[in-house]
């Protein structure tokens, strides 16, 4: 069951923008992540939910989408996320907690998948602009990741890595998204 959930938890970049995620479900995703382990149990991560159309519209210009898709600038209007969760580190508690950020973010993504949503973890973003947007001080908080969430409007398929060894994801002429994966035999030492 966990393997199926992980397999279904892909990076989706196009959504049914007009299909909202109820606020309570977003809070539950964060509550699930809150329960995961973290370094020295210091719990420095904080989360900000953006879910109104206005909040989502203000976040979108601060993000860069799909670096491997050179001819694509991100989702068009109507295909943008219906919610975001900004993952922040409270610098008054701790610094440089990338592994905690990854664990919490993946847990949120798995929780979203379990609820029938999808998303994308975005690290390529305008961090200082996002802090300004949220009214937060860069002396107190750092932006770790932005999780773009919504009802997926695209197909994403895992495919075996080709002989050339290229791991870059790609899309076909029908905009089906493909993600090459190394085989189990290739990663076991």
C-alpha cells in the first residue's frame, strides 16, 4: 500500500485550478507532517497555507517551473495550483534543517496524494519576495520550499531509464509527462 502511494505521488505541474482543496484538508496534511521525526526534535519548521484565489495569484509569479522543460514557462491560467503550502524554517529555533524540510514536505505530498490531490515541491523561487509577501522577517524565517497543490490535470508516468542514462523528465506531443527511473538493480550496491 505504501509503495502504491509513493508511486502515485508524482510532481504534477498542471491542475484543475477551479477545484479547491478544503482548508481543513490542507491543515490535516500539515498535522500529519508535524508528527514526523526531526533533527534533535527541535521542530523548527513552520507552515503557511495560501488557498484563496488572491493568495494563489500573488504567489505564482514568485515561482519557477520545470527547469528541464526549456520551452515551458509553467502552468497557464486555469491550470495553476489551487493552494500552496510554504515550508519555512524558524531561524530563532534552528538553521539549516534541509533533511527535516524534505521529510516534512514529502509527508505533505503523500498526504495530498492519499486525499486525491497532487503537487510539486518547488525550490526554485524568489525567497525574499515570498517572505515580503507573507509579512515575515528574513532574520526570523527562511523559505525552504513551496508546495504547489491541486487536483492534477495531467498524466505522469514512470518509465525505465534509457540506455543513454538521461534522467531528465520530458513530455510528449500530448503533454503526457514522463519521469525516467533507474532500475532497482542499478541502485543496489
